[in-house]
């Protein structure tokens, strides 16, 4: 294990894990049990979707048109109950014992799924699909309502994130499993006479089994028993149609939301076309059930990859631009899927399609969270979610129907080559063109940098130019966090420790470390009330510009350590998360003010704002007087920023005692002190560390370590040599 890894794991295996850490929530046993049940049921759901569409196609086999209508029927029946009677599920779940609802729901779904291949007719497949959906409509709200009782409040957001990732993330293993089961199934049919079922029977039986196991898992979960307190669920259940109608009013008024809604619906429609017609298209290309599994899996691999790496690119590019661009790219990928009549190429383009759609989706969600005004955010979310459901239902139903009515067509190419384009390919093409158009429209609606070339922006992102830079000499550490998190306390503690080891350290803070800064600080914190958010952002930016130029850069140039109490993240969190200013604009403003200088490490001291504000004494300043929701948004924004670049952050639970925190901070800083202590050779710093031309300044005659951590203060291989800075990674150096 490298020094870096060791220090991170020490930090995280601390007694209390930060509230935003997934492991923390999974350590709660009842939640973990419920999570396993959810995982099984989601796996079953996806497997069921694949198997049922495949089976519907088979049962109606023979005619291109009826096959497509049969598939459309299954997809529509799956979605329709949710759209029409969605809230009813919550209402019923409200009146039943939760554990029994979950167990019985799973057992019923087990029986229904197992019955489908046994009965083996199309009409029973439809009836069972509706019944299964109806049960799911009660099962899911019961599950959702159970979670808040199993998890403490501050971990609820992470718990929801885990549930969401599990629900969608299980599509990929389901696709792999489906492919695998389809292959086994065909060899079973060949080998054994008694196994004379259809090519997906095995998948359906397996699927049934996931529900039975899920039932057994939940049966042991006594913690979820009982009925919810009234009102608990109904809050979650918004009436779909009502939300849509009310939502139109906001959409019509707001350019940003209009662009977002158009885009999100476009992305869903593009994805829906692939799901709705994937089965037919793969058959057209000569692939069977296994091929279908591959394409389906490709879509979700792409989605997952896009969601995982997309936000990293976002650091440099305006989110609004990113949104329209990736949607356009998703549309173009769908066009490529339609034109290439080859299964391998189709699978490849489907990965791209999924990746772009994934980035669009996550960007859209982030935009909704960050840039839509607080007062209408809830309604906008409800509106977008309802609309996507309806769009998905419409596309899933319409696409196979359109494909069925188009039928098969050939295209004559010069040289006597005939390309056959069936209804599915042509529908894909139409869907791709529509998604591309949606992407372009929403780009125009939302562009926040008119007149600036898109190519230049994109190039800047890929060259890393826009991401800022890290000083070559010295070590720059920032402390961030809400009011009273303990930043100044810990900054001083760390400085003392570093000085004891012979480093030259400057402790500073924002705002107000320079002469001009002091005046700005006074204006900002104790000046007249009613300062506009933009003015506030500019004044903080002015303070940063002065701070960086006149203090931070000169000290770093001498090779010393700079520890600052607050830096750019404070602006992004307070002015961006707290006020409603655009994140991308603030990123650019801060970058301009600081010349792009970024800390080698940011220590984020995370704690609930109530706790932090309670620690602050004296008359509260202008920002401390802001309401609790303001401070909660600030906290969330800090956590989001840390999540974008985990290597550069140490996120610590600031409710811990001062000494414990100080030790964890030392652990996080130690690997950056190149040449100090062991394990440097295995550090992740890599080549970047070797290129350092200016070592730290280091006083002679080390005094004691002071923390009893047993650290070595010198590189044993280079006694008496000054220490060299190490960087967590090279990637970010511009
Ligand atoms: N880990 C901690 N636990 C309890 N109280 C703390 C802790 N760290 C600091 N404090 C106290 O909280 C108050 C605010 O600490 P300070 O370091 O000034 O926070 P900040 O700089 O983040 O506003 C001080 O009274 C300090 O003694
Ligand atoms: C640096 C910075 C601070 N702030 C806010 C956060 C704090 O409420 C205030 C700084 O006050 P300060 O008293 O230094 O905060 P703390 O004692 O918590 O460290 O300014 C911004 O809003 N934007 C910024 O860019």
C-alpha cells in the first residue's frame, strides 16, 4: 500500500465516517439488508424487462409488424400503471405493515414471473406484467418509506444515492446475466429433450428466484415493521399529471429550465428508442437473445461510465454548454447505430450513446440542483421526473409501433450493393435526428457564453488548460468548511506541527489577509446590508486576487508552506451554493482572480451547520445570520466539490475531538511532504515529484514531532537534505 493510500484509509477508518461516505451508510446493518433486497429486486426487474420483451417477440413471431406491437405492448403495460395510478401505490402502502408488504410483494412477483414461461402464452404474459407492475407500485414506496427509519438524517442523501445507483446500476449485471443465461438456455435445448422451453425461460426462472431470495432476506428485517406515520409517504408521491400541468408555467417562463426540460426529455427519448427497439434491431442484424443482452449491456456500460467520468470534465466547461453538447453527441451516436448494419459496430456506438446520454443526464440533474432558484427547485424536479416518465412511456410504445408500420426497405448503392433498412433502423435514425435537434435547441436556449467558440472551450477542457495549476514549489494547503467547523483551530495546529519538523509555514485566511483585503472584509461582513450577490462575489474575488498575488504566490515561490483558512471553494459554496449564482461563472471568476492557482490539498471539515453555528460566539456577521437552509446548501456544495476531485481532498468529520481531527489531518498531509518519512518511493506523485526545482525551505535543528506519531522527520536516504514536495497526482498539472 502506498503512503498515500495508507493515509487515506487511516483517515477513513476513523471511528466516525463522514456523512457523505457510502461505507458509513452501508455499515448500518438493517439498511444493508434492505439494500441487498433492493439489489435483488432491481436485478430481477431488469432481467424481467429483457426476458419479457424477448419472449413477447418470440410468441408473436412470424410477422415484423405483430412482433413489434407485441414488444410495445409489454413495455407500455410496464410503464402505464406508474403513470396513471402511481400515487395509489403509496396510499395503499401507507396502510399496510411494511415488512409484510415487502415480503408478500416479493413472493407474489416470484409466483407471477415463474408462471409466465409455464403458461407460455402472450395474453398471460400481458396480464402477469400488469400484475407484477401493480405489486411493484406498492413495494417501492414501502421500501422508500422504510429507509428514513433505518438511517440517521444526515446520511439519508447518501442512502438515496446508494439506492438509485443500485436500481440503475443493476441493469448491467442483469444484461450480462441475461446473455449468459440465453447462451446456456440454447445449449440446454440442444442437449436435453425435456427442456423444450423458449430461449429465455431460464432467465425468467432465475428472475423469479431473485424475488424469492429477496423475500427471505427482508423477512428477517424486523426493523422495518410497523406502519408509517401518516403523511410520510404522501409527501413523496406527487400526482404525475398535476405536476406536469403546474410545471408548464415555470418552463414557459424560464429559458434555462426550458432548455433543460427539452434536453432531459430528448435524452430519455433517445435511450427509450434503443430499449424499445433493441430487440427487433438486433434480430434484424441476425443476433439472437444473447446479442440483445450485449447491446442492452453496452447501453448501460456507457451510461455508468458517462455518469462516473462526466463530472470530472465539467470542472472546466460550462455545465450549460456541456448539457447541450453531450445531448447532440448522443443524437449523433444514435444515428450511427442506425446506419451501421453490423452488430459489433452497433454495440460500440451504443456504448458511446449511453456515455453521452449519461453525461447529459447527470449534468442536467446537477444544473437543476445548482442553478434553478431554490423556491421553484422542488416543483421543477417533480415536473422533470413526471415528464420523463411520460416521454419514456410514449417512446417505448410508439417506437415499435412506428417501426412495425414502416416495415423493411432496401437502399440501392452504386456497385449493385443493396443495404436493407428495416423499420427499427429507420426509427433509430428518426430518433437520432430528433435527439440531435433537441440537443442543438437546448444548447441555444441555455448557452451562457454566446460569442465564445465551443471548440475553444472543448479544447481547453481536454488540454487541461482551464483546470488551473498547482505550484511547482512550496506546499499549498487550504482549509474549508462551514462556520465554526474548526478551520482556524486546525490550521494553527497543523502549522505548529509542520514548523516543529523544520518547515517554514505561513498561516493566512480569506477574506482580509492583506491591507486592501481588510477593508473588503469589513465591507463584506460588517458593512451595509442589502449587498447584491454579484457585488458580493466580486468583492470576495478582489480579496482573493490581492491575497494570491501579494502573499500566497511569493511565499510558495520561496518553497515554503502556505496554509489558508478558506479559499476558492468558499466562494463556490457560499456564493454558488448559498446564493443562486451560476457555478460555472463563479468558477471562471475565481480562476481569473487567482490566476488558476489551486491548493495541493484541501482539508474539508464537514459538520452539520447547526453544530457549527452553535460553536460561533459573539455577534454573528452578515453571513452567519443567513438562515439554516443557506448553510445547508453551502455544506452540500462543499461536499460536491470534494467529490469531484477526491485525490485532492481530505473530507473529515468535524464533530470529532480536536486532537483526533489534527491527527487525521497530519495523516493526509504527510504524504505530500516529499522526502519526509518512509514510503516516498511508492508515492503516487510519480514523475512530477522529480521535476521539482525548488525544495522547501527548512530550518536547521528539528524540534520534536510533538504528536507522538513516530514520524521520521528526514528522508533517511538523504540525511540533512531539504524536503521536496510531492503531489497526489500528476494529471492536474497544466
Ligand atoms: N473539533 C472541535 N470540537 C469542538 N469544538 C471545536 C472544535 N474545533 C474548534 N472548536 C471550537 O469551535 C469554535 C470555532 O472554531 P474555529 O477554529 O474558529 O472555527 P472556524 O475557523 O472554522 O470558524 C472555537 O470556539 C473552537 O474552540
Ligand atoms: C473566502 C470567502 C468567504 N466567504 C464567507 C464565509 C464566512 O462566512 C465569511 C468569512 O468569515 P470568517 O469569520 O473568516 O469565517 P470563519 O470564522 O468561519 O472562518 O466569508 C464567502 O462567502 N466567500 C468567500 O470566497
